[in-house]
């Protein structure tokens, strides 16, 4: 009776150890896979990142330059002498509202 009980405990402990061992093994395999995938992603991101990193300073500059030209063009606009409509002397030779010639003086 005592022997069989001891054997039972032995079996329980062995099964627990085996279960623990396999869970740790599985966890390790998944962890190693995750780490490998993470490094793979980091490497691929770096590889493709050189191009995008080089483009990062260019992309914000282009819209800023466009905005500057728009602001410059807007600041160039002058109000019409008669109807106060803002006229762009570069594109318009006469006022688009009342047709008066642009007087730059
Ligand atoms: Zn006008």
C-alpha cells in the first residue's frame, strides 16, 4: 500500500516535471522564433529604411517650399484701386472684378 502510494507520488512528480519541461521547451521555441522574427523584421526594415530615411528630410521640405511660394504669390497680390479686389499682377493685367487696368504705383 505504501509502495503503490509512493509510486503514485513519483508518477505525479515525473508527469509534472515532464509537463513543465515541455512547456518550457515550447515557450523557448516560441520565444526564439519571436526573437528571430524580430531581428528579421528589424534587418528588413533597416534595409528598406535607408531609402525612406533618405527621403524623410526631402518629403517635408517639398510641401514647405510649395507653401512658401503660395505665401509669396499671395503677398504679391495687390488690391484694386477701385473695387479693392486682390489682383495678382503676374497672372492678371486687369482687375478680374471690374476690369480696371492694374496701377502698380
Ligand atoms: Zn477692380
